[in-house]
């Protein structure tokens, strides 16, 4: 396999678009998600259209043992690109939500990402080259009432990835954090966000976000937001606002009408 990428959460949305973009650039890949039928369909599409090699691994990355099995099965494969895209959210007051789902969110959004970065990123560092793209969110740049744990996991992804990028800077391995705003994917359904102001406002397409993130990774950028106005607000306006005001705005965006 050449220009080999590992892409998690590849069965739909942004992850599927990452796979398509990587295939268009003549890259082979290993695609991972829970839904094997969706992965098999994507494999057939990409191998037929682009002549690349695609390996399918169906795995539930909320399970730490499954993540470790994935790492063990890939050890020795020269993965040049790691795209940590798998993740999910959940709307509602934290104390009213199912604790098991909240902890599973941490398992996937945080623990699986850290494990893959540690294992595969470590192998990249030993080889002296590699690119890591961690999909965060603009949610990681503020607290998020009514999506409390999700926002917190994305804050972790941002902080962890930036620090990892600095640690690996001399090794030839780059780490990029993609922090998109709302994107029109299955995320809104799995997170039960339909009917919120966030979703009603509309979002970007998965392809446009994936293309922006992929190009940013190739360029070795550190932290990128796909919307200019949103980037300005998050970096220069919101940090100067009172905490209560920011919390109120975030809560209104995540609350169903």
C-alpha cells in the first residue's frame, strides 16, 4: 500500500468524504467504522473509481479492547496519514442524559483518539514522517450547555492535539486540528439536535469541510476553522465576553424550540 491512511468514522459524513478525497489523490487506505455494509460499499466505490487499495475494518471504537485490537492488527503497516474523525454528541441536560452514553462519548471522542495518536503517531515519529488530522469542533472553544460532555471532549481534542503537535514538531510528524462549525451530516440525528437553533441555521457540506481539513493537513497547519467569520468571533470576540453571556448564547443554540 502507498500513501497509506487510516480513517476512522469513515462510513458516512465527513469521514466518508475524507476517504474519497484521499482516494482521488491516489492514496490507499484503511477505513474504520461500526457499519460494515457502508464501509464495503465505500470500498467498492473507491477501488472502482480510483484504482486504490481499501481495507475495511468494522469496529466499535467506544470499546477500549476494540481500539487496542485495531492498533495491534495495524502494527508494522506504514501508515502515513491518520485521520481521527470518529465521534458523536448528545443533546440534553447532563444530569438527565444516560450516563452510559456520556461515558461512551468520552471513550470514542477522547480515549480512542488518544490511543491511536499514541500508537500510530509513535510509529510515525520513529520513521521520521507522518501526518495526523484530528477532527475537533468549534464546540471545543467554549463551554456548551445542553451538549456539555460533547463540548468538553472537543476542548480536550483541541488542547491535546496542539500540545502533541509541539512535542512532535522536530520528528517530521505534523498534527492538525480541524474545528468545523455545524456540518450537515447524520450527527444532528444521532445527537438529537433537530429542532435546535444550531441546526435550523444550516451548515456546511461534508465535502467542503473534509476538503478544507485535508488540504490544511497537507499544508501542515496547526489549528483551522472552516468558516472565516466564525473563526474571527471565536478567536477575538467570544474570549472577551462575560462567561454568563457566552453560556447563555451557547445554551440557546443547543436548546430545542
